[in-house]
């Protein structure tokens, strides 16, 4: 019955209650949607980095990650590849040759990272094949090269143009090879597009005098959330000559950014919660002052302080809960629409791609969003109701009943 | 049987820093089943005395006993509990809870005592039938006349079967017919259920119905008589 009274009390002043409900609902709805967009955008940045090159796990010779020299390569690569491929959690893998070099066209020269790949295996690990804006993925020709759109612009080349790639081989000599552009890709990172070129692994091995050796195995796992466990298992299968890096270790800044984004969203919720807190204090104080006489009557007929306190708290809870539900539904509708159509920020495409962000952002609804949006407002509302509730229970029945 | 006793009670209020003696050395004993009217002009101390009897206020000096227990020795929580269990209140302005229907208002004290919903609904209905107000069950206070509201207030006051009902000028806002009906009802409850009623009033209509009349003037009892 206390709940019933609390519920009905809220609707005694419909306009006031609707105003506070609306402010909670709109505030929460937009904050939730913004949270989804922020989480979605940082997740997209992470996914872009993983899918364009990093993958979930990278297996190298010890020391390669800090000093990427071609002489530090994986010999007897077949047995290592077989060991990696035999693990049940490895969904896809791709052996790679990596080296720094220079690429030259008739018009210009640029420093690049040469990536030798097995085209069919790399297809499962990265999205380079899907990122082609011109041309095709590799055919059987060994001297084909894929370059980024930014690099093509710098070198002033297009499809079928020739490029000369110069890089140091394992014997210390300078090796060069001519390639023909068969595809131009554009990922979400303009920096990546300027720096990476892809060639068939056999050609890279031959050019760099690697034999069958490789620089790295990139792998995609079945459950990225178990990545640290997988790393331990993999480490136990391989000897100490190898080092294994998870995407979290390879992309520390992005992981840090995800954390900062989540923390900053919590701050946003707290700001909204604080606004609600003062809204609730104001609304309930007005409501308590309007009902001083009534509280006096309730106390006279034997309503104890605990129940009076509970009634005011329940009024705050109902207001915040109803506001939260409406706000959450608004947020969900916004999330649903944006997850279909995306948020098109192509007008900022230049600056977004410098950060590896997509131009169309898709929101991400995860447990963090749900917990933040469902709990923060009701909790702050209940905190806000404590002061008016204390005011109510401090009333003396006789004085309260004299109050008009 | 004595249920309420006041021993040398005085009440002093501070009004803008000036002490005002609202009650002076009151001695009073109320027996079970009495139908008592405290009469006196405005400012004579009727409401103050009723507030002391109902433990809504504490005397500045003196003692008040309810069924032998001294009220000043009780905590705020115990006093609330005692008011709920042993006292019923009827106010001049009815003071029903505006968001509740008549039957919910009557159920309210039962709810505070923790009576189960079904039982309290039955009991509230029973009392409403007894008082002839069953048809008002679903009406909210603003849908009822003053007389009807005061009947509901009486039902609320007696639903917990109190040992005493304190009514502060219950007819002040009613026309004479409604006031008469209300007094008839209270008299019947007093007769049939042996509920003790204590009224404060300066209304002749009420004063004439009292079987004991206490007259107050300037905070002192100037007369205490049994009426025939």
C-alpha cells in the first residue's frame, strides 16, 4: 500500500512529474546512445586494426617485434605452422614475410613495409582483399603487388603500372624486384594505406633470400576474449625461441583508448546522474513541503518514521525507474536505427581515417552500457530522495498539522 | 475503569520568544466507555489538551498515563505504535489521504499494523457497512461531501478497535444535519462497541450530546460535570 500511495502521490502533480520524467528519459536516452556510439567507434577502431593487419595473435622469433630485421626469421616454418594450425582454438592463420624497404615509381619513392603473404590464407586473417577499391586480389602471377590508395597517390601510379621494390636481403645485400600493381586498397587507416604493400610470399622469400623461412605467423582465434589463455597454451607448445603477442599487446594505445572511452562514459553518466539528483531533490522537496500537513496526519494516526521515509524514497525510485525505462527504450530505438543505418560521418573522413576510424560509425550495445544506464539514475535518484525524506520524518505531527 | 489519566499537566509554548501557558495544572481522569466533550472558547486549550491526550505532544510539566503507562517514558517509535494500536483520531478537516479511496483510507491503519491485505479489506468493508457508508468505498475524498468524509474518518479511527477516539472539533466543518448524523454514529459506536470518545468543541450541538462535559478557560478546567 505504501508503494500504491507513493505511485499515486507522483501523479498528484502531473506536470511536475512529467517534466522530471522527460528530463530523465531524454537525458538517459541520449547518454545511452552516445555511449553506444563511443563504444562502437572504439570497437571499430580496434576491429579495423585487427582485421587490416594485426590479427589476434602474432608468432615471431624472439626479439623480432622490437627489431624487425629480416635475418631474425623463423626457420623450419612448416613444423611451426603445423603446430599452430593443430590447435583447436586457431580458426585461421597466415604465414608472413615482413621487411622494410623502398618502393619507387617513375614519379616518386616511398618507404614501405613489405608484407609477403599466401593470398588464400591471408584472405581469412585480414580484410585486405575486401578493401580493394581498384583492381583484383592476387592471381598466379608472382610479381603482383597490392598497394594502398594513399601510396598510389604519392607514387602517382594506377593499376598495371610498374613499381620497383628495394629491400635488404638476409645476406646483407640490397635486393630489388619489379612488380605490377594489380590492386589498390583503402582501409580505414590512411597511415596504414601509405605504409603497407602486399606481395606473394614466394616472391618475397626469393627476393630476400629467405628460402622457406618466414617472419611471422598471424592467427585468428575462435574467441578473442580468451586470448590470454590461448597465448599461454601456444607458448607452452612452442619453445622459448618464439614470442607470441596478443592484439592487446600489439595495440596498447587502442586498448588504452577503449578503457579511457569506457571510463569517460561513466563520467558522463555521473554528470547526468548528478543533474537527476538535483532534479529529484527539487521535485521531492517541493512535494514534501506541499504535503507537510498530510505527513502530520499520517504520523498522528501511527505511521512510523521508517514508513514515511520509505514512502518518499519509493516516490523517487518510481520516478527514476519509469524515467529510466522510457530513456532506455529511447536509447534502444536509437541504437536499433543506428545499427541499421549507421552514423555517417563521411564529411570528416580525412581526419577519421588518420585515426583508423571508419566514416560510418555503428553503435555497440554491451553489458557496460546496460548496467550504466539501468542502475546509475535510480541509484542517484534514491540518494537525492534521502534529504527530502529526512525532512519529512523530522516533522512533528502537531506542528505539521498546523501547517497550511 | 480508568484508561487515561492526566496529572498536573501544563503546556507552555514559545511564541516569538514569549512563553504562552496553553494549559495550566490539568488533572483529569477518563473512564472506559465515556462520551466526553471538552468545551471552551477558541484559545482555551482544547486542541492542546487533546494533543497531549493523544501523545501527539508532550506536557511541559506533569504526567499523562494511558492504561497505567506513563507516556513521557516512551520513545517516539513506541508512541507511534501506541497511537496506532490504542488511539483513534478524528480531525476537524477530516484529513483523509487524498490519493486513497474511502476503503483504502480505512484500511490504512490496518496496513500500518501489518494486517494482511485480504483481512484488512474485509474488515474495512465490514465497518463501512456498519456505518452505512459502503457505497462510498471506491470514492476518493474529493468525490465525497464533508459529512461523508468525516464518516470515513470515523471509520478509519475505529477500524483498529482503539480504546479511545479523540475527535478535535469533528463537526466544525459540517452543516447541522451532517453534524447530527455524525454524532448519532459516534454515539452508536460508543453504545454498541463501548468505544470511549473524547471531543473538543465549542459547538452547542456537540456539547449537548456529551455525557460528561469539561469546560476549559484560559488553559484551566473550570468545570467538570456529568450530564443527564
